[in-house]
C-alpha cells in the first residue's frame, strides 16, 4: 500500500510548481505596463493634489499647508472660463453628432464600393498635423474672405452677432470660430465609433422594418438609431473630453474673450508659475469631466436597456 | 418637384458629403497655400503662385530638425507602448487574476482625462523629482498616453480570436513558444498593427502634453505652434502636404494589395 501511494505524493509537487509558475504569468505580463501607468499617470495626480493645497512662492519654495482656499479663489476668478469650456465643448459635441451621423450612415449603408475610399478620406486629415490644419481655418475664415463675404451677404452674420456668436462682419476671434474649429478637429473621433456600431447592424432588420410598413423615418427612429447607441455614447465621450480641455482652437482661432480653461491652466503653469492655482484648476477640470462622464455613462447605460 | 423629391431621397448622402467636404477643406487649403508666395511673415492670404518652398523644404531654421525629432520620438513611443500594451492586452483577455477591476480602470482613466490635466500633473511630478525636461520626459509621457489606446486595439482583436486554434496547435505537439510565434502572434498581428499605427499618429501629432513637458526641446507640432506666433513659413504647408500625400498613398496601396490578395485567395 505504501509503495503504491508514494508515487502520487512525489508527483504532485512538480505539477503544483508548474501551475504556480503559470499563475504568475499574467502578473509578469501586466507588471511593466501597469507600473508605467502607476508611476507616470497615477502618481502625478497625487503630486498634483498635494501641490494644489500648498502655499509659497518660487523663491521660498512651496509647502503643504492644506490651503483649500486656493480652490475657491481659482473658481471665483476663473468660473467664466470653466462655463465657456463646457459650453463650447458641449456645442461642438452636438454639432459633431449632427454632422457626423449622416457621414457615418453614408459610409455604413450607402457608399457601396466607395466605402473604403470614403473611410480613407475621413482618416486622411489626421495625417497632416492638426495644428497646421487649424491654422488653415485662419485662412478660410479670414476677414474679407469668401466665407465671410457670403455669410455677410446672406445676413447670416447679422443673426449670429445678434446672438453673440460673432462680432460685426468678422468670423475670426469669435466664439463661432472656436466652436467651428473644435467641431472640425474632433469630428473623426465621432464618426469612427458611429460607423463601427452602424456597420454591425444586420441589414435584414431594415428590410424587416420595411416589410412591417415602417416608413424610412420610423425605421431610423425605432431600429437604426437605438442600435447605434453604443457608437453615439463612445463618440460623444471621445469628442467632449478632449474638447473640454483643449486650448489650441481657443488660442489660434479665438480672442481673449474666448479663452477656455485649458489656456488658463497652461499659462498659470508655464508662464505665471503659480503652481498651486494651476494644480487646483486642473483638479477641478478633472473632477467636472469625470463626474459628467460617469453620470452620462450611467444614464445612457439605462437607456440602452429600455 | 422632381428636384425636391430627388433631394429628399438623397438627403443623407448630400449631408454626409457636405460633412466630408468640411473635413477635407482645410487639407485642400494647406495644399494650395504650399504654393503661395506670401508678402509678410504669415502665410494666411493668397499672393502668387510659387514653388520656392517645395524646392527648399528645409530652408527654414530648425524646421526639419524638429520634424526628425518628432519622427524619432514617435518611433520610440510606438515601440514602447506597443510592447507594454500588447502584454497587458494578452493578460487581460487570457488570464484570471486579482484586482482586474482596478487595472481596467487604470487603463481606462487616461483616455477619459482631458490631456491638459495629464500634462500638468506629469509636469508636477517631473518638477518635484528635479528631472531635467527634454527628450526623455516627453518620451515617458508619450508612452504613457499611447499605452491605453494600444491595449484597447489589441484587446479587441485577441478577444475575437478562437482559443481552439491554439489548443489545436498544442494538440499537434507545438510547444508554448512555437504556438505563440506561429499561431497566436500572426492572428493578433492586425490588432497589434492597428494599435501601433494609432500610437504613432497620437505621438507624432501630440501638442498639449509635449508642450508642458518638453522644456526647450522643440517637436514638429511645437514648431508649428511657435510659428503661429512668430510667422508661418510656407514650408510648414509643404511638409503637411507631403505627409498627407505619402500617408494616403501608403493606405491606398495597402488596401490595393489586401484586396488583390483576397481575390487571388478566394476560390474561383
């Protein structure tokens, strides 16, 4: 008995050893990348949190004094820039959805053999640096240029300046120019997720809706749009988040009256060198965006189920 | 009436094409203005046709240097982010381990964070550690923000992979290394390539994070930003146009080869 029982006892440890080594494999795979993110993404946020409650000056150095007043001061001084950022980013996101949806729909259902070409044309602008393309908008919207001329002749500019979007017969250095630039810059981030979710829809569903006497409009409202919701959600997130923190469009196409919160953070950090205020502003921006994203994802998640 | 009817039937197509025009218009302007001969320092108004800038694309001080630096930076950032990201993606799809939720959110958060927040906090870290700003700090930052995008791209591909293919390879006496190299890697390759391509374009075109952490190092986007203040040389448009044309040719060429391969592979 003892002889027959012995082999399993000696055999088990090696088997166990192999599985222990195997169990460590995922940790070895994760280790370098996760460590990178911990040190260069999570740790900086902690440093920034601590900087935001410090007091001091560049010469004397900064010390943590739990000075939360900085947050209130920063909000009191820069709330217009916060509101503006959210307003511009929100408007640009809605415009991206309105402009991007038909194009994504076109690529998914109507383009036929032109599909790949149109897709390439959607991605192609990426290949020219976005700063160069944003500068091109300076030429397009230039004072006395064709766009301003046509809009002025049609009295569109009268309406937009009455709304406060433009000033006189100018487009450059107005809120409209900044929103137009934001919309332009983030459109591909809306179109690609929309296209991915539209492309997955089974074409037979459209036929079925038609067979059941649904008009094209009803088919879109009851079948296509609900099924494209995942694309709508990720597209709006991918547009809104970077747009809210962007300062390139506001600086290149806007004026001092169109400054967004990103500009303020950048100048506080790199020019004014008021690190606590800059860190507090950046933390507030992060909190606003994260809260909005969480609420939105919860909301859209439940809508999906209904 | 016929016109109205036609317009209504093709409304989606017309709206889509208008959006496409909106997206392409700036590229056309960049291209056209690469043949401009501006009067002052800024290349915003059309003066006269000239090919001077095309004849001498590096004629502006520091322009081609910044371009070379950006290409180098993007290459290293792509390599780093692709290796680290692919490893994470495989671990996430193929293995069970603890703290999966925490790791998932650590990967998701950089994508849900305005760039300026990451840029500012990373600068705080570097300043606190006394790290000299320059090539290395920018490279670290680029690998950091490209990583999550690579993970997402590779994960999507590995998830749709049939695990039975690897089981079959093992049943046919392939070792773990052989299975990985001959079966797993080729199937995951399109996902890895997509992730790498994404990382390269994100890194090459990044401005905000670079601007915060570069110190006095000047990448190509930073050069363009600076020139928007000092004066925009026509050469910027030349390089923008050249990049656009090369990339479109590469993509179209790739699709042409892929479609030909598909045609020759499918049975007649």
